[in-house]
C-alpha cells in the first residue's frame, strides 16, 4: 500500500433530511439531493460514491441501482457502488443483471458491496423468514460468486430454483463486476469474505478502529492459508467535515443524536449523551472536525489497519443538504489531498544523521 494507491469514497443511506428551517423533506426531495451530492463528489475528486439499501421511513434509498444509474448520467469518473445491497433478501441473478447493466451505462464504473443487512425490514417485505438470516446470505453469496465469473452456471440450493448450465446477461466489458463484502466484525464473516475471494469492507461504526486488527490479521492469514493472492482491504465509518472542529461538532450533534436514539429505541439501547458523542470523536470511529483534524484521524486509521480504501459515511441523520454539500466539498478538496500527504510522509525513509 502506498499513499497514491489508497482510494477514498463517500457513503450515504439517503437519510431523510430537513431544510435550513428544520422542516422535514420528502423522500423524493432527498433522492434528488443525493444525486446532487454524488455529482459534487465526482467534481471534487472523490474516488467512489456508494448508496445503501434500506426499506424504512428514515432513509430514502430502497433501490440503490436506480439511484446509481441516474448518477451515471451526471458523473464522469467516480466509481458508483452500494453500501450495501442486502443480498439475503434479493435474487443473486437479478443483482448480477442490474449491476452489469449499471456497469455498461456508466462506462465500467460500477461496483457492489454485498451484505446481510443491519436492518431486517426487507425480509418480511420480500417474503423471507428471519430465522433463515444466516443461511440466506451464505447460500445466495455462493450463487453470486459463481454468477460473477460470467460463465455458464450450474447450481442448486434451498431458496430458489436451480440453474443448469445457464448464463446471465449482459456480460460486463471488464469481465467481472468489482465487489466487496461488508463485514461487521465476526470471524465467520471474515473467513466467508476470503472463501468467496471478494475483498472485505469493514463497517467500523464505533470504538477504536485498532480493535479490528485481529480481524485484519485473520483476513491475511486465511488468504495465505487458502493459497490466494492478497486482496484489498477497506473500511467504512461515519463522520462530518466543516470549516472548524467546533462547527463540525455543533452541526452534527443534533442530527447524530436523533438518528442514534431512534435506532437505539428500536434495539433497546439507552439514549446517547453528548459525552459519548465527544468520546467517539476523540478516541473512536466518528471522523468529525476540520479538514486537518479529519485527515489526521483517517490517515491514522489507514496506517493502523493497512487499508486500501476508506469510505466516509457522510450522512448521519437529518442534516440539511447544504451542510452535507459543504462536507463533501471539504472532503474532496482538502481532506483527501491532506491524507495522501500524511501517508506519503510516513513512507519517507529517515534522513541520515
């Protein structure tokens, strides 16, 4: 890994936003905002822009491939991906078809991150039993890895009809859609990523990033033991960039609190506090502050874990569109160049005395 080899992305779930007066926006308005945010990310030099799939009233994006297809017509160079596609409740054949189509219309800029989903609304919505949560993902990932090779597939499983020497169209011009597997931090998920030969994208949403080092070591060890070539390693974490540290914290706090407490109430968590928020910024995985502050935190995480890709989840609650745009602008124009400088400095050999 060298400074110039590390890629930097942005992620959003299309959080339902408010306007500057605090009035809630419609889902349609938020989707149009996401397109503008992706367009700006392309203009300011961000390497990748990814949108997540959810089926809830606090997130606007339920069909990420549709949003990305629209972005393909408004961008020129940025990778267009997912964060994540909930493969467990989808059909791997349709996923392959949709993203091969996206790859074509974007001139080879599609990528996909696959996941089991941290929310479960899609399972009853699409007629799946939550009791099958683990096996659904394992079986569908097995099929998708075969489909991704773009040759004839013979396969049988429990949750869909078998395939007998069948092909899926269209084929991609590059021969394979770039992909990641989202991993929340279980050893089984790490090994599954290696076995499928799809790189791991760590979802680090709290705590010291260094606590994920055992998973990184397992990823490297499993890759070596299976005789595979080393694979890239990525991580995704939340954050917000503003002109000063104080402004970034004050802008994010009310929206972070609302988002965290809503999800926490569903899962039986206690309400978050300002002290917890501040601690997560200082010593955890919340990248909040001025461009210099955020760049230094990202560079430290990249070095600690040996990352090839870092994605900032820039939307965290109902923050107004204008503040999100400013965060994207600063991330692309000031944070990413500064991270590259810091990484390059760390690579320089010491001067002889």
